[in-house]
C-alpha cells in the first residue's frame, strides 16, 4: 500500500468512519486547492506565548485555573464559575485561536505534531499566569480535548505546586474501541506521531473542506442532553478557522498524557460523561467511547489519590448537564486535597 493510500485511509478510519457520516451527499470531502496546515493569507497571528483570554470569577479562598479546548474556551465553564463564586477564586483560560482570539503563528514547515508546539506554549503561558497572579496551590481543571493536555502539563509543573488536577470530559488520547488495520489498539506514541505527521495531516486534513469538518465533528447531543445548549457549543467549537482547529486536533492525536498521569503524585479527579443510553447504543457514535472512555482503561488502577466517576445522562458539557453532582464531587475532592 502506498503512503498516499495509507494516509487517505487513515484519515477516513480515524476522523470520518469513527464519526457519523453526515457529509452532504455528493459533496467532495476534500478540495486540492486548500492548505489547512498553514494560516489563511492575511491571518494576524497572536504574539507567541500569549493566551487567548483570561476570565476572572469568584472571591473564594481556593485558587482554581480552568482550561477548556477544541474550539471553546472560558464560556464552557461560565455556569460552573457562577455557581461556585463563593467557593473558589477562578481564572478561566481560552486557548489562543478559540472564541474569537487569535491563534499563535504556525510552526515552521516540517515541525512534528509530536513536538506539541501550541500545546506546550499554552501550558507555559498558564504557568506564567499562575506565577504572575501569585496563585497559591491552585486546583487545575482541564476540560475536553486540548484542555486535558494543557491542564495535565500545567498541574505537573513544580513551579505551580497544584493542589490537584480535575478533568471534565477529559481525553488522554484517541483509542479505538475496535482495532482497525490503520489504527490498532494500544498504538505506541512514536507510531501515532509518525502516522499523524506522514498521513493524517498532509494526506487528509490539509485539504479537507469545512463542510466535511462540520458534518463530522462532535454533534449538539454529544455536547449536552439539552440539544439547544449543545448546539450553541457545537457551533462555537466549529467557528475558529479550520487551520487552527486542525493544528490543535493533530497535536492531540500525536500525544498521550495517560502515562504521565498514571505516575504523577498529585491528586486527580476524573469526571466523565456517560452520555445517554440512546447514544451509547448508536454504533455511529463509537467515537464517544474512543475519546472519553477507552483511553482511561486501567490508567488509575494502581494509582493512589485518584477518583473516577462516569455520569449517566451527561454530555461533554458534563458540568452543565449534572451541575449538582459535579460541584459536589469537586468540592469534596478539593477538601480532601487540602489535607495532602
């Protein structure tokens, strides 16, 4: 099989066949005139090392930093912050490129997605923010794809000395529920990086159309059991320029924070959506398990100071779908962590 054919099939297997086939009938999935691996002509990039936005809420005694990802930012945790303003002093981070913020410059051509250029820069920027604001043992909260990766890197920094790490609808990596010839289960990180660098990015995402992207991205009912609320965030997540979304997604697919978390010493709370029975039984939604359940199998089995909960009837916006349960679990986790 040629490398070109492998790249094309990998893209289909990972991003289309694993998600709902909703592209318009007859519409070509790719446009050879596109180059989604660079910014559009005239795009004004952000200053390297900057953050997209920082929203401050609450006057509570516990410092908390919240980081969301993949198209959405501080707005995803607004409800949580309003409910918990008396408990925590919170800084909600929008990653550069999301929710109207400018993205960083693209790395030089040939830079591996395994280098995690944007992810590491965002984590470094959050660490600087924590030091500048003189936050004391903050609770670091990561939400969703990319938010998980940045938060995990921030929480393990010695300079931060985090009280603990909370992950909401977190995804440590993509792990297929069923192995395919193009993406086996348990694929070593080095091979994942090579497949993204040599196949997925240049042979699929480089020329994929926005129509195809939107049609096969997470659906409103993936985000929330309240479909109207979910649609708001699905639209918001699709709004950034396609090169920005693709850069972040490819860095996610060329990463795996599970080994790091399995050996980290800080307390960890993982709160995952279990979605609904209808979604769980829908064979076209197997990507939900591949992103939010399968990657965590066995990660915390032998690890102390870890707590994992799956909430039925909740989507990616688990903190909105199950506000009482999420607020309670985080408050109890913070209380336990204070004694550590």
